[in-house]
């Protein structure tokens, strides 16, 4: 299946890389003989009996899978029938009518997370006619195959969401139940995000304990697979020690050159790198390894299996939703981000079906002299004049005098800038921003975008009306300095270390601290999941209470689950290490 991206796929086998470098494909070792590779070895292993159920995520290449299985069964001289689950879907027009309220009409970006499930897509009367023959193997394949309700061997084919998007951009996939329907990429992504992912995730969770084999289907004709039991045991081990998700990277109209220069393993034929999805778990995967073979699965499996181990005290509030994200925004030699704000909690719930909103912070990982952050309004802000000038800039394609309305503040390396929902903001040029934020990540209401087109030469959607439904015009003047810039405080110290708190806003449900140390520190989790990044130094090693060990390098993100109880970090660099840690506030659990 074709994909459109310069980014590499996860290799089947681990490859040699410099031991001191940022790792593009971090993996969690399961020990020997846990992962297989290739369709033939998978089919050899399966004891299918009379019925084989092959279910999987939207975007999986069912043509490749069914062709490989047909060839295998033919070579084995076995009688079989292949049944495509797509034949039991309701008509596309009926599906589209059903989910229309979730797609937001003509809105180019936003919809509302659906409450629909896979059963809503299936024609029950037609499905009731399916009766497996007793004299042959019956294979039911396709997304929703387990809906047949017939006992059989269940194989689940998973697909990382970045690969799904690369297939989308190549025109190789369609939305669930919408074969042949043509949409542009932005509308297809919106459909995936608000509808297909929600439906497929609910189905995955329902099937989790029943999966006999799970398959990573991202590489053409090179699947890797493991048994359901090994899969679940691997997630248990991860949930009591540590995990690092597989990061992925995207260019953008304002993107910079810091990531390209500091991570030389990245493809150099992109014009820039605007984002790194360090840990935006709705779109990240985790990679398991065994005997050097790699298998990537979407992160949500970990939460379905061991969410309580991962989140600890915060699980009662957040459930399957991992609450905090880390990502990079790179504007080195790039451009300013769009002038923007994010929805209030009430607005996000009512309009988008989110459980909590997009409260953010900017941690300045690196910058150049003269770099700035736009944050909060000027003291004399006049909302109606601001709106009038924004609309004028849109209609006349004229430049906006941003600093007439919004404060432009010098960015400070290792400084933290607080962006609770409703706050006007954007990063300026020549910053590497580590966003430490609540997990929701697409609800950016752009008001002004410096009269730019996107990388495809198309206008970027602006959302002035939505922004004005959410902007807090009281965040202005001296209030910005007092409440939107974090003022660090040393709260603990020892002979060669100190713990610095970077206070967040009262609306932020997460806390941020920074350990600065020369040799080694011990850190208790206190029943919370810790999300960490080495923001200064060369490398550190992690040792958890259950004996797991790992090494992490500069700019790498990793997490220690609540169930790990405690862990040690050892500095392997020649200078002081600085590690930023974020976790849910006790008061927010």
C-alpha cells in the first residue's frame, strides 16, 4: 500500500546507531522468542480450527492480508472461504447520514467525538445470514470482523496512526465504511479523528482480552506479530517500569531547523521540522522488541490493559485517557506560530466531546538571543477593535500590527510560560519549545497567521469566531507577568542536586518540576505517573524498583508509571543534568 512521507517506517530489525544519539525507534525488550515476522510464520502458528476472525484498525491493508492468506491456504491444500466484512456494512450514504452530526458540517477542522460504535456500521439482518460451513475453514476479515459473534481464533491487525495518515496522503485508504468516497486530506483526517478512531478504539478495548494474536501491519508484506498472551504480559511489564513512545516528526509552514540539526538521523529532505510528537499518545505507538525484531502497537492498548498501574491516583479522573503530552515546536530559522488560543473546558466538552481541555505551557528548551514569546494582551486592549482588525486582515489580506494588541515578551532558556485555556499566545522565531500540556492537541483557534499559505500553497483555516467565544481579555498588562510567567523556586536540595518547582497556573491540573544533579538522584512516584525529559546534559540511566534499566539521551521523553513506586536517575554526562518532570497535581486527582 502506498504512503506519502519522507519519514522512515519502523524497521523489522533493530539497526545499529550511535550509542550517544537520540533514538528514533525506542523499544521495550520482551526477551527471546516473543515476536515473529512474515505472514507465513503467522499462519503457520495459528491454530484456526474451522473459523478465523481477522479484525483490525481502519486503514489496514486488507487486500494484502487476504491475498497472503488465500495463497497460504491454497498451498496447504485446505478448503476455505474468505468473507470480507465490508460486505456487511450499511451503505455509505446511510453511514454518512448517521455520523453527520459528529463531523461538524462545513467546519474545515473541527467536529465532535462520536458516541457511535462498530455495531452501528453493520447491517444486522445481512450479518444474521452468515453461517460457517462445517467442511471448510471460514475466514472473516476486515475492521469489525469480530462483530459476527462466531467463536474462532481472533487475530487483530494494528496500524500506527502516523502510518495511517501517510497512507491517507497517498490516497491509499478511506474512512471506515466509506469505500470510494473522495475527501481532501483535511476532511479525511477530521473524519478519522472524531469518528473512526473513536469507533475503532472502543472496539479494540472490547476485544482486548480475547485477542489470540496481534500484528503490526505498517510495512508492506513484512508484518511482525506476537501471541495475545505475550502481548498482554509485555504491557504489564511496561506498566510497572517505564515506557518511551515512538516519536514522529512533521514539517510545517513555520517550521525550523533545530530538530534536523540535533537529530541527524531524521530525513534531511524535508524543508523543515515544525513538530515532534514526543508523547501525544492518541497518535503515538509503543515498540516491543525480541531478538532484535520490532513490533509497534498503538499506545491505547497500554491504557486498556494497565491504566491503573500507569496513572495511579489520577486514574479515577482520567481513566483510559493519558492526561499529559510532551511535544516540540521548532521555529529556529523558521517563522512565528499563528496567533491563537484554546477552548475553555466547558466549550471543549460541549462542542468537541472532549473530557478536558487544551491547557498548555511553553518550556523554552533552547533559543537564540532576541527570541520572543507572544503572550497575553496589552493593558489597553479593546476587544472589538482587535476583532475588527483581525477581520480586516482576513478580508484585505493585510498585515496585523500584533504588538498593538498582544504582549511580546523575551523568551528565557529554561523558562516556563503558562497558557491556560482562553489565553492569546504564540511562539516567536528562533525558539525550541517543549510544550508540556494537557493531552488534547488539535483545538487551536487561529486568529492571525502572518498572511502565509501552508506547505501545499493553500490558506490555513482561521477561527476568529471560535477564538472570541473563548478569549480571556482579563489576561493583560501586569497580570501577564504575575500569573502567566512561572517563577522558579528551589524546594529541596542536597550536596550535588536541587529540586526546582516551576509553578503552573491554577487552571493547570498538572505540576512541573526540574531536577538538577551532578551524579544520581532517587525519585518517588507518590502514586503518580511521571513524564520526563532530559533538557540539559548528555545522557542519563534509569533504574526502576523492579530492576528494569534504560538509558535516555538529551531531548528524549520517557515515562515512569505510578506503579513503579520509585526510580533512580544517574547522570552519565560531563556536566550537570537537568530533567523536567510533569505529573498530575494531587488536588486534581
